[in-house]
C-alpha cells in the first residue's frame, strides 16, 4: 500500500525558514515524479513545486527563488526547503505522487498534510 508521511511544519516568523519532508513507501520511488501542494483556508489546493524522476523541477511563480524541492532516492524522501517565508505562505502543505498510465494521470496519492504558519 502506498503511504506518504509528511513532517517539518510549524510556526515561524516572516523571513524565517522551514524544511518539509515526505517519506514514501509502497512505490518505486525513483520512477515517479513528486510534488508539493498547499491549501490555505478558503482557497483551492495549488501546486507549489514538482520534481521529476530525472530531477527536473518546476515552481509556482509565487515561490520561485525562495523554495527548493529535492529528492533522496536512497531514503525514499522528497524535501521542500522554504526560505524567506511570507505570511501568504501560510497553508497546509501536502506531498503528492501522481500515477500516470500511457501519458495520462489516473490517480493521485496524498500525504496527510503538515501545517505551516508564518506570522508577521
């Protein structure tokens, strides 16, 4: 069974840093893309960052230059390093693994979410 376990959220002041971790099990980790999403109260869940199996990355414009996604295939872990945090980064952050068949995404696996709160 696929399981994604997140950790690293917390409360920080604006300008501070956090590193989120997501440990995956039940998948061939190095064959899958991984992503981080976030959802703030009253807003839709949005893609924050994505990393492919060959280490290509993409970021939302709002976090580009401040956040860094990385993966450790030996530890089956994906990270999100968040620097220069802003109050608008406050959200629940979710780890994601898409299931793709013949070029089409058919399912998403999600972690339980970890709360990030940035105070001003």
